[in-house]
């Protein structure tokens, strides 16, 4: 009896260990991303925006993709992280890395406090609760003009990262690299999280919360935990955004920030963690190219693309790309989706 | 992770590399950053049309240089404004930045203007203090104190004694409230109540009820461009016009762009502003006719004329420097420049880099079947009182 169960445990452990290993294609992805920053110094500001939006979409993937929690209020955490970092910097307090940590912690704390609101009710109630929290925080930031600058926003200057790398107008590539390093570290953590027993429990909750509970998984605490982590990730994205652009304004709390994050995640695909980053890159590069050509109507083309993506189906698009790729590189294509 | 990812990476890299085509030596790029989508899209639309009209009328060549106008959409988000400004300066070598629909957006670009020594021509945002944030900021729109103080003076001279002010709660609104209130009280008037309405919630009904309870002679109002019609309609719905409360304000509330939508509710509103499409001058008649021809169904408002003048300022500066498009040279040429705009005579104050212009007192009337702000009094050469008070 015990021999059989330990054999099962060993098999599960081996399976998890296998999943934890970095695949060649993943290493290629990160090297290519790093290479892009180094190869296009003149586009560093745009790339920086992509990296930060990718981190923000990743934070959404943690709740939506891993645990199946829908949210329309992720901007609340983006805003809190950004304002925390900005206020710290405007008072000349410390290194950007400190601001980053404070931003992430502040947003995480807020996530922890508001997470219990998500435990009751279904998807629709969650959408309303998350949206409501972000609206309240936006108004709070507006009212606290003495601290946040109110509707005029807050301009500040940033000390160099670790005292060495300036990230202002003259250090745009440093800024992109700084954001990239943060994204990579947080991504690696999220990846590990997804493949841990905690991640598996989340997957069970996502598929059927009632059944997961019946299996003895404490679903409430796990939802609170992942929501807190996700909030901290969004806060880190906000802190990076504030530090690398050196301005914060109330639109950080806007609904469109949450919606754009969700869009990016849907474009790239939820649940496998890379989706948010890929979606962010596609969304922002397309927006940049299309809106340069037609600044008024770019939203139309993005909308059209989204409809096409949903109608044609991402799976079918992937199959087409895979079948082509299989002709030139059978091994990589054979590995399939993570 | 799939092979799709690598395909995408290659495609993205190609797009990144392909994006901005570098301008040649003889061209001068003007980067225009505007909210073309989002809640302030009407500002962006008017500004773009105004700037493009200037190009269309004057050609793209001045002092031997070819002018390239690059219009970018910042969606009204300050971090995007900043990124676009960086991109325009670093990659497109923009000789000047222009536009900026809201105060935080203008402030976002200020450090870049300073650091890169590139003139930032503010053609929309109207908080008085903006020009102090960088020595490279020049403004062709207006400032709220510039319009609010004359409005208070007019009210004092016309038997208005008790006023309630309603402003939108952000930089320009606070400016309008302060300068109207101070001028009005200094002249012996009374401000019964000062109401600030949130920027994000354009429902004025509860505030207007408070106005009705206060029974003032007049209500002074500032709302951002695009929000006027909601206010005017609710003002009439509450029956404040019939209760004998005068509506006065800066011209934002009876914006030319929206006057037709507001309808007869606007009749009789008295406002002080620097531009009306009904301004009686040959320059303005030609401007309005050309604008309406180029943009069917649109009437130019103060945003359009500010962008038109922004382009005019760049052209005149380039002529003066004989084609030298370096930032400090352009800035020096712009300081003290004076010309006749569709709105009347204007100049750039060499000390504050802000615009000096006539402020007109107007009343909404129906002429030829359409509503217009008809000017009936002129206060000539008004400097921004906020900065004038400091010097």
C-alpha cells in the first residue's frame, strides 16, 4: 500500500521536475527579448512600455489563467504601485529598487485586504467588486492632491538604479533593461509558482472550486494568496512605469488600463504565462504602427484584429504556424504548447 | 511556448526596425502629441484639423526647409505622452513638440523639452503655471486667469453682486476659481459658494441644486473643452435660467465645437474668451471658411485656432532664423514674436513665453439660424495675470 503510494508520489514528483525545466524555446525567447533591447536602442522607450505592460498582463494571468478569477480592476494595483514609488521618489527617498519593493508591497497589501471580497459571489460580482475598488482608489488619489498632485499628476526625478544606471531621458536603454530584469525575475518566480503544488491546487480551483474543496484544498486561502501575489506583480509594474517615465497621473486608475491588460492577455493567450508578454508586444507594436498612420482610427483596426482572432481561433492560427514550422524545424514544433 | 512565439518575435523585430523612417537633412519634423482617442478626443480632432489646415494653406516649405507634421495619439495618458515625446525627439529628431491636450500631459513632456533643448509649444492645456515648468515651453492657447479675471471685471461693471462659482476640480478649474473669485471680491462682489465638481464625473445636477438654493445673481462656470453641453442642459433643466440666474464663465462652456449640440439652452450665456468663430475680422472669416471647407460638418473652436497659430509660430520662427531649426535658436525667435491671428493680434511675451492676446466678452446669440458667441466688448493685450503678478 505505502509502496504503491510512494511510487505515485515519485511519478508526480518526476513529472513536476520535468515541467520545471526550462525548455530550449523558452531560453530562446528570453535571449531574443534581451537581444531586441540591445539591438534597437532608439526604440528603448517603446520596448520599456512593452515590458511593463507585459508584466501587468502577467499579473492578470496569475489570477485569470491560473485560478480563473476575472477582474476588471487590476489598474487599482498598477496605480497604487506607481503612486507609492512616485511619492517615495518625489521625497528623494532611496534607490529605484527600494521604490519598486515598496510599490509591490503596497499593492500586495491592498490585494490581501480586498481579496476576501472575491470569495463570495461569482464572476459577475467579482467584475463589479474589482472595478469598484479601482474607481474608489482613483477618486482617493484625486482627493489627496497634497500627496498625489491630484488631477495635475506628479512629476519627479529619479536617482540612478543602484546609484549607477540613470534611467531618465538619457538612459532609456537602462530603463528598458531595468524593467526587463524585473520582469524576468518575477516571471521565473511565477513560473515556479505555477508548477508547484500550490499552482496545481489553483488549477483544481479553476476547473471546479466545489470539487477542489471536497478534495481538501483550502480554496479560500489559496484565492487570497494568488490574488495578493497578482496585486504585488501589478504594483511592481506600476512602480516600474512610474520610475521609468517619472510621471504619474490619475489615468493610471482608469478602466481602460485594466481593459487593455485583459486585451493583451487574451491576444497572447491566458494560462501559460507567456501570453501576457506576447500579447503586450503585439498590442503595443501594432498600436504604434497603426496609430502613426491613422491616429484617430487605430482602435478600429485593433478591434478588427481582436474579432478576427476570436473568430478564427488562436488554436487554428497556432496550428497553421506549427505545421509550417514543422517543415523547417520538426523537433521544436513537436514539443507543442507548454 | 511554441514555435509561434519565435515567428512572432521575428515579425515584431521587423516591425520595430521598420517603424520610423528617418527624415532627411532638409526636413524639419514637428511632433504633435494629442489625445486623439479617449474622453478628450474632441480636442485632438480640432487641433489636428487646425494644424493640417495651416500646412495645406501655406505649403510644407519654409526658409528652404520641408515641414513634416507627425501627429501621435497619447490617448490622454501622461506616461504615453512622455514616451512619445522621447521617441519624437530621439528618433524623429523633432525640432519642436506641439499639442498637449491636458495639463498633466503638458507637464509630462516638460523635462524632455528642457533636457533635449526642444521647444514645447502648448496649444491646448491652460493651467497658468505650465510655462514655468521648462524654459522651453511656449504657449499659443490661453491661460484660465487670462479669461477669468476679465470676466469678473465685466460682472462687477454690470450689476452682478452675488456669484456662485462651479469649476471642474483640477489645475485649470482651480485657476479659474481663484482668479475670478479674487478679482470679483476685490471689486466689492461676494462669492456665495465655491463648488468644485470632480473631473471624472460630469454630472452637475447636485451642484446646480446647491446653486438654486443659494439664489445668486449669476453662476460662474469653468468646465473642460467637451463638457459644456452636459452642464448647459442641466442648467436649463433645473430651471436656473428662468429663476433669473445669469450664466457667466470662460468660453470653454460655450465651446464653438459644441454650441450646436447645446442648442437654445445656451442663448444669453455671457463668457470671456480669446476666440470665437464669429470673431469679426477678415483673417478669421478666411480661416473659418477654409476650415469648414476642409472639415465638413466641423466648426473651428479655440483649440483649432491655437494649433493653427502654433504652426504659424513655427513657420515665423524658422523664417526669422533663416532655416536654423536648433531648439535654442527657434526658442529665441519665438520670444517676442507678434502677428495677426484669426483671433486678433497676438504676441509671445518674451519673459514668460506665454501668449498675450485680446480677451473678448461674448454673448450666445442666434445669427443666420446658428448659435454663435457674438463678441461685444474687447479687453486688449491681456497678459496672463498669474505670471504678471509675479514679475
